[in-house]
């Protein structure tokens, strides 16, 4: 059955590899299941809105991945995008301040913006406009997207994916607060009780990373998953032995019943059109365009970068079934709006599954099933330590840096945009913004070096849009 639907032999893979790759992808991005509702609805997990967004996150992600699996037959996973969800939360807060509505009512009004964005993307995808935008990106920038995403993955693994909290505040990060401190005593004073947890996290992270590397060098299949399991066991043992903590204590009181009623009450098709009309048309149009630009280039960057790493692109750097992959992203966004979450986009963590051998939609289908299952088994997914997933992200990030060998660093037209992307993506936390800076720099270099005719019309338009987005949108 899998062979017929996903063409496994044609893509030189098998069901076992694809399913394992889907599981690994899930493990590296499962954090979004709990983090997304926390960002959008607050830290209180007992509220109906939090539970509604939790359900929406699982369902909308699964819908997007099923579309990716059956429409595009690609191994890429989708979920509410990081950065876009934070921006959405800020927008909701601004709507509260502008209109005086409750947070939930403002949330329901803002969902209409996401719905419009999804509909716009469906239209653009069906008419191949998004695909033409992808094709307009200069080859040098395309070559630099994958390594830049690698830097971003390493930054996530060493930073936000493993933030530590204590009575002194937080989050404290591995590079900034642990390795960045002058002495261990300075770190210990700053972090308080979080210092011991950070030591365990750092040790686990690097043991997991080196385990993955050694297993990979020995040709062991599933090295990423095995390394993550080794790291998880070490972390759980460390919690029990050194921190006097039961790593499985949360399972004793966990509820495995999905909160369908809360989603129906707060987010499922709860579009607040009356509140939406109070926002103002200029603000609505500006916000919609901003969401579209960020999401479009986050998705394009992830697809191009990850596909390049997996050898899924032709000699011109184009990926087959790009139209269908972009359509899956658009349908996922509409599903997110209807169920109650921010923009659904292709996740950069898909690279972990691709590195594990995922080449077809069976990988995405497996990850989607696991997201749906989390409606029932979220407490189990929650005990996987962030340090274990960080090890996988760092490893994949290192591998993606190998793409730099294809960049001509003797050509300033390529070198400058790529260098800017390498820095911009991890620092800004946005693939789209990194590509935007790359395109702007490429366009300026070409124009002022007398080669303006070498820049395509679409590249000029996209560069101009990013300039407006960076400097004029308020």
C-alpha cells in the first residue's frame, strides 16, 4: 500500500526508513504542541483558550502534513510557525489595547487575518505565483539558504530549545549564559537553582550529539533517533540521581482525555467578525501583508534549503512538486484559522527527518499521525527532554553547513548575500527575514555595479517589498 501511494522504490527508500524519519521529525518539533498554546494563550494550562489552542495545534499541523504527504509526496512537516505565533500574540495584545475587547474576543478577531492569509496563499499557489517567486530567487542565494538554516538550527539547539528557568529568572541559554560566562561561579550566581539543571542539560546535549556523530560515522541506521534515546536516558537518570527528581512524576496526574469541548467553546470556527471590523482596514491590510511575506519566505526557505540537502532539487535548484508543497502550507494555514491557531508553515526541523532518510510523503504522514495522537498522549511527549532534541538539531545544523562548499566565495554577488543570511537567520530567528536581507543586498550590488539587467523583475519587486516591510510598516 505504501509503495503505491508514496512511490518508495522510485525515491530509493522503504517504509521502515520513512516511518523512523517521521518519528524523528516529530521528536524534534514536538515542543511546539505545548509551546504554541503557551505563546498564544498564556502560561496557565487550565484555561479553556489554552486547551483550545492546544487541540488546534495538533489538528491543524496534522492537516497540513497530510496535505504535504498526499499532494506533494514530500517529507516536510508543518505546524504553527515560531516567530509568526509570537507576532500573532503581539497583534492580539494590540487589538485588546485598540478596541477594549477581551483577549479571547481579540484572539477570535485576529484569526480572520490568518484565514485571509491562507485563502490568499491558496489562490497564489493554484496560479503558480508562489512557485514563480521561488524560481526568481538567484541561484547564489538558494545555495546559501540551506547553510543559513543550518546555523539557525544550531542556534535553536544551543539556545531557545533548551532554555533553563530558576528562581533567578530565565530563560538561561547554553552559549550565552553557560559558556558565555567569565567563570563557573558567575554562572552559578546568575542562574541559582537552574545551574545544576543547566549542567545536566549541557552534558546530555553533547553526549547525545557525539553519540549521533559516532553512530553515523559507523553507518548505523537511525543514528539520530538512537542518539536522542541515549541522551534521554542519561537525562532521566541525571534527574533521578543528582536532582532528586522523578522524571516520570507528571504522568501520574496527567489527563489523557482530549479537550474537545474547550476547542468548540473558544476556537473552533470562532471568527469574531464584529470585532474584526473595529480593527481598521489599513491595519488589517498591513498585518495581512506582513504575515504573508514572513510566512511565504519562511516556507520557501525551508523547502529549498531542506530539499537541497536531501538532493531533491534539479540542476537549476528547483524542487519538483513545489506547487503542491506550497498548497499544503496554505491549506494548513486555513485549517489553523478554522481550529484556532496562528499561521501553519513548513518547519525547519523537517531537516532532521530528511537527514534520517525521509524522502517521501510517508515521513510527513507519520509525523502528522503522531501529532494527532498527541491529543491523547501529550503527557508522554512532554517528558522527552529538550536536551535530547537539541542534540539532533545541532547535528543536522552542522550537516547543512556542508552546502557552503557550493557557494562561490570569490564572487561578491554570492558571498555577501550568503554571509548576511548566515548571520541574519539565527540572530533574527526568521528564515524569511534572512532571505529578505540576502535579496536586498544582491539587488543593490548588481544595480550599483552596472549589472541591473541581470536582476529579474520579481527579485526587484520582492526586494522592494522587504524594504517596505523592514522600514515602513508600523
